[in-house]
C-alpha cells in the first residue's frame, strides 16, 4: 500500500501559478476578521503558522505573511492531474480529499518493488505537476498513512533525492509503531487520548499491551477492537477506487454577524445554489438537506429535512434551505451558515409521484414530505431572498413541473461544460456573466420557452 500526500497543496499551487511568491511565507485562506488559514507554505510554518489558525493570529506570528484568497476550482484541476498520474500506474487508487490518495500496487509489481514505484511517483508528480509530495509505503493503509507523515517531516527544500519516501518494512513495523503517540492512530482524538492517558497509555506500545477487554470497556466495543488491531499493525481495509459521495455542502463564516432574515436568506440561497449545481454535475439527487447555523455566541445548531421528491438541482436545495431557516430564531446574530445535501442517490433512480391536483390549485395548500421546517417561515425568507427559483413562495403562482427545472439544470450544465463555469449563470446569482452578450436571465427564458 502507498499513501501519496501533496506538500502544502493549496499554498504550493499558488506558488506554482505565481513564482514571485516562492520562498515567502504565504497562507491560503480568508483575510477578514474571522478568516482562517486553509493551507500555508513551509516558510510560514517555520514562523508558527498552522492550518485552521485564525488569520489574525497567523499575522501576529508572522507579520510579513502573504495571505492569498483560495481558488478551489484551480486546486480541483491540479488534483485531477495528480489522480491521472496515479491511475496511469494502477486503477486501484482511492482519493482522500484533493491532495492525497491511497494506491494499491500489489497487482503491478512488474513495474518494480513498492519503494521503486514510490520513487517513480515522486518523479512523475514533480514532472507533470511541478509540485512535490510525500509517499509512504507499508503493508497496510494505516501504516502507509503514518509513513507518509514521517516522510513529510522534512521540508521539500531540505530533501535530497528520494527523501520524500518513507518505507515501513513488515519486519520493522513494531519498531516503527511502538514509540508513536497514540494520537497518531486513526480514531484517537483528544477525548479518547485523555481517557487512555488516565490508564497510563501514552504510546502505541502501551496500547498494544493493554488487555483487549479493558480497552473495550474503556472506549467501547467497536472502537476498542479497532484500536487494538491498529496498535498491532493489523488493518484489512482495502483500497476503494470509487467511494460513493455521501454529502455535498458549502459553509461560510461572515465578516459581521447577520441579524436580518433577508440577509440570512440571501446567504442561504448563495450557498445552496452551488450545492444544487454539484448535484446536477454528478447526476445525483438529494433525499435530505441540512442547514448549519452558528450564532454569535458560538452556539451551533443543525436542522435537517427529508425531501419528497428528492432535490435534483439548485431549486430544490434552495427552497428546502429557506424552509428550514424559517423556524430558526436569529435575533442573537449568525456568524456561520452552512447548507448540505445528503442521502444522495443516482438521479436516474428517482421516481416522482404523479399529482392528481396541480400544486397551487384547490385549497391552495402545498403538500410536502419535508419535516423539521416552517412553511410560513420559508415563504417569508424566500420572498426576502429574491431568489429566482422560488417564484411560488414569492407570489403564489403555480410552479412549473420539476421535470422542466431538471431540464434547465441539464442545459446549464451543458453550456458550462462547453463554454466554462462562468459562461452562464442563474439570474439571481451576483457577478458578471460571460455569454457573448447574452444575459443569464435571457438564456434561462429562452430555455424555458423552447422547452
């Protein structure tokens, strides 16, 4: 098993695209009063800057820190190139986020030994991407992950040829594992580490020597068995080339607390629309939507609603988000908002119930399979948001059948794939639109009319 981990990925991509940043302490993240560091260069790390650190604190550690706004689309592009390099070796590649992956090379040893393949990956990543990485080689996934972490202990600039590779041979596993702190193992967070420390367990050797029955009583049966196996170097988890997507979400921390429902609704719509666009791009449907709200006092709540029928695009995610927020009291101020779509299924598997009475007719009441929200609040928030895909909530008009909006999403995806992500957008989205003179609302209107 190999674990490939890119070095300071976001920061390294920024240096790659702007060589003037080379050798300078840089951080990728938000630069506002509530901004946080997503990634930082090794020069910044040497000055005390760390990922997830508040940007203001990072500047105190490093006054000459250069803060760069993140460009997620660019990191995705480079990540795809990384995975292409790895899949040229074997199809057994399991991506973990954008900047790391597990690779099972047991079936391609004709290319050489696992360390030889690891050194080949180091060279190819540098030649194809212009970036550096670390590679851990071991018998299991968990050991390979620990090995790559050891390989990253030396900054890329100080590494010699092959220094980005660390190999744990089977006969040396105990020597490698025993001195490690237990927090290095998967599943050992601060709370578990504190509980183990009360029993004198600080290193992996201590954990391996603990009777399994005692460990199960201490952390639970399932977690205890898992930790006991990892401490002995046992891990049968295979590389899964195609792990199903479990959820798609967006969240943001605002520079100033939000107190007005209109502002919260606008932010919810702006977060929900790209979530819906991701559903369309991946041909998925969401059977549930969740909103996450963190208040000014850092109290955090989540609200989830089941969707019947499932949401297949931006419209369903936006409306469900607004409906959920309708029951949230925000007088104390909101500092963070998140929207996520979950319980994902292939869009082709969605079967919609036919309606005997069209929505908006008869009693005027809308039947919904959603739970956990307030319809009245949704109407109020949707009206304030001005979201173009929530027309019924704004003026009570009859909404077009969902299948029409699915076709709109399909057309948008086709245009964006052919002419770029910014070629066409929904009329409610802020920002410029490159469409050779065609406004997004004109394209939308033509799409609906032709349909």
